[in-house]
C-alpha cells in the first residue's frame, strides 16, 4: 500500500470542463494529503460525529435511519429544491464517468430512491440499443446482456471484467444489471415505487436492504460500485470502503459522489449562509422537518476534504485514486480501481 504522503501530485490547473455546465477545478491527489483513519473526536471517546453532535458510535446508525425515514417521501423533491436541480447534473456526470456497458454488474449503495440506478440502467440500454433503450420505457435487462433481445455479437466486456461467475446473497444466483443496496427500508420503498411506475422489473434492478459496512454479497461479484451522497452518513467509513473493495472484481471501479470542500476563495461564506439559513427552512416547509435537513447540512461540513477522502480510499486498497471537483468543489467525484 502506498503511503498517502508518497503519492505523486497530479493536480491540474483550474479550467471549465465544458460538460453540462460543470466546472472541473482539480483532478488527482496532492502529495501533502494525509493518510486518514476514522478517529474518535478529541475529548469524546467512544463517539462519532452526527452532524455537529458527538453520539455513541452504536447510536449513529439508528439516528441516521430516523432522518431518512422522515424525509424519504420528499427526498427527491428536496434534492431539486436544495441544489437548484444541480444534483441531476452531478449524477449525470457520475454515470458518464462510469460509462456503463451491457453485461456489466453494477452495485449502487445508499441509492434507495433509484436516482443513480435508473441512470446506470439507461446508459446500459442506450449502449446496447441506442436512445430508445431507456429505463423509462420498461422491459427487462439482466446482467450479461439478457434483455428483450440477445446481446449483440462481439459486445465489449463489462468494465472491470467479465459478467460471468459470482452470486449475491439471497435465493437468486443471477444478479440483474443493477443492484441497489440501502440500509433504509423507507428509501428502498420509494425506489421500488418509482421502478414499478417505469415498468422496471427485478430482472433489471433488484432492491436489497443492507449495511454498507457489511454488504450482503459474495466477494468479487460486481464490476462497478457507486455511492452518491450516502457515504458521509456511514458510521465506519473505512469499513464501507473495504467492503466496496471486497465485492468488486479485479479491475472493478469505485465511484463516490459526495459533498466536499469549496475551493474558490470567498465562496465558502456564501455557501454557508445558504446552507445553514435556507436549506433547513426549505425542509421545514416542504418536508415538515427542519431538523433532519439541519443534520444533513452539518454532516456535509464534517465530511473529510477531497485530499483526505482520497487517502482513505487508497488506504482501503484502491489504486489509481483521483477526484474531480464539480461546481467549485461543492461536490467531488472520487474514483479508484481494485487491481
């Protein structure tokens, strides 16, 4: 394992990306990034951050669960309102970087409402059938290219390796194209409801209730793994990263989309004013729950910065780790490979 202090700096100059209004400010790792472990807050032994509070580690999972059970029915609407619709652009970029292909087996963790999963399925169908193969059009699409029609001859192998072999925990030995794993039953119920409305069956997407720290899947069964705006709510993030590494095949890719640290001088103050004064009030009016959105804002501030998070991903065993800042560093996409 390479020490974080020995990683070669590959930071690029700030420049607009020109893709869907995104701003690409930095990619890569700094040689000064520390190798970061999840540590107990100073002066608070046996605790972990829950927003700005320190709670016993064993209680955080329950508290986070209560937050997302409370907001599940309004989660997607609130995302639009809080981000001005930018979360859609960020997720589109995440899937663009993933480049899903037919035959790929993909795992989306903490993706209960299906926002990323449906995009991945759309991309797989578009790659095989053209623009008509959308997740909004229904029909089955299983891993290995099994769909309404057989996979085209000579189709490139899925990213990260072949789609053959391996099985998820549970009665079925055949993984669909996309698996969504979320610890919260209410969020998964929203995802299933949306899938049914789109005519998407379990042959294409399966919904699994499970903990990111102890994934209910065999080792080496997925070609790719995404987590979008969920990893900061996990109690033991290093454990979740190790689990991501375990369930990926050799050559498999991790992509993590998460709120990060603003990199433009002077913008942080404006961002804080909006986050702490506006977002909880939107939550109060739309979801009837200001407290949950106060926690979400605080959890963003407590999450490691881009360099530190990259170091943690590398510590979990991933290689070729880099990141891309979007919207001035408000969010970042981190990438790493299991070699």
